[in-house]
């Protein structure tokens, strides 16, 4: 039986979103009797200095943790060095011919997208070892970097990287994307539609369930028992536009019953805190760190309304995984994204919230005010969110699609 070897910079026990999704899939495949390995780093997403064991077997999955630099997320140069060291160490691990060999002819290499352009290395490693390539695209680089204005990712450099990335997509037996908008992007690049498979990400919907406000210990612990809570949970990065939410908070700051909270971290987390102080929003905005995985069902249920954001230029290049966690918690969502885009269509088509152009602060403010004054409407939208998840985006459905795809790719 072919071994399935996943490539990603983070894996269990790391709790970042892409690590959790990969861990779910790897453990599910192992439980189903498949031979599964993961080549990852020794770091954690939020702890670059972590030194996890070099080799370990967990739930039947063989984990190879390669040595890398450990600059973490402090700057682009350090992050780039972490990427390069992972590329180099992973190439050595995949192509080492000493027995026992990690990769054998006919095995399946599944390359995620952390670090970016990992599919190019995986394509070359597959060619060198006789393995088959499957790309699992969480985002599309270099397009994301170009849209975000990352230095060096301009003009000729971006074009060269895109051509190499495209070759790896053409070389793959399958390219897994997160939604139709991303599938359309691949079609526009000339990637054969027969190789493109849409398998959405997921949440742990067996353990993340709706929790009523009165029964939520975190709401009491955080002093939010009698508030209408507008929340953001997770990584707040370059792809997310928080300015409309701060503007709405300013307009609603005289409403003592409405509180905005941020749970998590990320590149822009400190920026939001500074802006909140500068605008003297005081108790209207509150900040909490990432919560332990065991508390996720409670932390995601603290907000009465979640907001999520994707800059319109990134539509089809990224899909925010927090969409599924919000839905699992049975909470409505305000989506700040491209009007008529995939996220907006899902939110509004299933009646589980509303979508707004990021410039539409009036619309966002009015929606928050409306739900704060209509608990029945808020609860109905939350019920619709969970129903949407159960019918279309459950973890069991996604894992079954993955099993079927990998069975056909071997």
C-alpha cells in the first residue's frame, strides 16, 4: 500500500488552523489503516523556540521533524530564513536513499502551502523518488504576496515564481482547493479542471458546539454576561481589514451594552490595540489571548456575532478557515469582503449573517445595532449557520472526500 506523506511546517501538537486540519486528516487516514507520515518542523506556530522531538509516532502517524532556523514571525527576513531552512531540510529528508527510505516509488506526497511554493519542492522530490504529487492549496502564492505588497514579490520575480508554481500544479495528480473561487483561479491559469478538486476545510464540529450565553463560563469570567458581544477569533493578519470594525465601534461606543472583543493574535493584533487606545475606545474593546484547545467551544461561543474579513483583492486566493469554526459554534457572522464573492454568497445564501463591502461602515454598524436589539433574529441566524455546516461542510464529509481522493491518486 502506498504511503501518504504530508509536507507542512506545523503539525500536532501545534494548534494553528492549518496544523489542526492536517492533524485531523493524518490521524483519520491512519485510523483507517493507511501508512501515513508527516515531514514538519520542530517549531510551534506561536512558539518559534519550541523544540519538539525529531522523530515521533502519534496515533500511528510517523512524524519527521526537520531542523530549521527559529526566527518565527518577527519579521519578513527571519521568516524567509525559516522557510529556506525548512525547504533544505525537507528536501534532504525526502530524497535520502539510506534505508529505511521515507519515500518509495508509488507513494503520495501531499504538499500544503506553508511555507509558500512548497509544491515546487514537492514536484522535484516526487520526480526524484517516483512518488505521486497532490497539492493541497490553502492559498495561492505569489499572488497573495503581490496583492499584499510584500517586498521582492513584484514584476519579474513574481512572474518567475508563478511559472514554477504553475508547473507544479500541472505535474500533480490532483490539486485540492478550498472553494469554487480558487478553482476558477486555477482554471484561468490553464490547470486541467479534471485535476482540480474542491474540498473545503472544516472545524471540529463534534467538540465545537453552540453554547448558550448563560451557560458559558468564559462570558462570566470575562465580565460579558450582560453584554452583546461582537467578536473576532484567531489570527489577525495582513489579509484582514479591521478598520471598518474599529469605525463601527467608535459609532457604537456610547452603547454600554455592546462590546467588541478580539481573541487570538497575529501581525495586526497590536495595531488594533494601539488604534483602540488612540481612539479612546476604552472598555468598548477588549483583548484576550489564544485559548486552550479544550476551551474552543466556549471561546467561539462568547461572541453573539462574529466578524470575519478578507480583502476583496484576495478573493479566490485565500479562504478564511474561521468561517467553519464560527458556524460550528452556531453564531451569525458579518463578512467584510468582496460583494458577490464566494464568502458573501455563502453567508447571505444560507441566511447566517450579512456581507459588507469593507467601505460600508454604515451597513456594518446598522447590522450590529439591529442584532443587538433582536435576540431572536440573532439566534435564528446562528441556527442557520450550524445547519449550513452540518449539511454541507462537516468534518466527516470532508474527511470522506479526502479518503476517496487519495485512494484514487495512489
